[in-house]
C-alpha cells in the first residue's frame, strides 16, 4: 500500500468518530454553565464552630454520680465497701424445671422406627441429642439432653436430673 491509500483509509476510519464527537460536545454556553456549577460545588463550605461545652459520649454525666470504690485507692474511712453477693445458684432440679417450661416442641414423628421431636418447620431432634435452653433469670444457656420421646410427651435430662413435659396439641 502506498501513502495516499493509507492516509485515505485512516481518514475514513476517523470520520465517524469525529462526527459523533461533534454531536456529544455541548456548545460553549452550556459548557460555561456546567463549569460554573462545578466551581460552586467544589468550593468548601464554611466551618461551623463547635459549642463551648461538648457532650462526651464516652463519659456520661451519670458516671460522676457513682461514689468512688474503696478498693480503687480511696483512703477515706467514710467509704463503706459492701461485698457483692454471688448470684444464687439454683439446684439442678429447679433449673431443669424452669428451662423445660420454655421448650415447646410442635409434635413428634416416627421415621425408620425412631421417634423424633419436631420444632417448628424442619428442626428435628432424636433421643440422645442436645437442646439448648436459656434460663431467663441469669440469661445463661444450658445444654439439656433428650432422654425419651413418647407420642404425647418428652423427657429432658440435665446433670442427672430428669423432667417429663407434655407436648401441647395445636389447634
């Protein structure tokens, strides 16, 4: 190919690009308006000064009302330290009774000769599996074991203590 053919070919390829660019570039008046808006948006906003007293979220006012602890280095004799009582531990029997009241299976089913306890949709538990229950007064989670499943009741075990609960029929 000679130079003239190559130059003509390049002009033909660039022509559609140049024509579409002329359609997409806005006229000078529109560009001036866009530039003025851009300059306005880029200008920094004035800084608003903070109030003289700022509320500290990490040191609430209520903390100031707490009396100093005698063990924290307070040397005053007037500070009386009262020992904090440990939370009362329930016997295992009372604990399992309280937790079992909140465990409410929806029914039972027998699959392959094995009884299963049903909870809601697809959750199933068999004898020997664990159920986790929360004791409301201390908020702790306890692991109970299913020791028996009958058609109308189930039995739970916790540390050697057992309790049997009926399965309420839903209407």
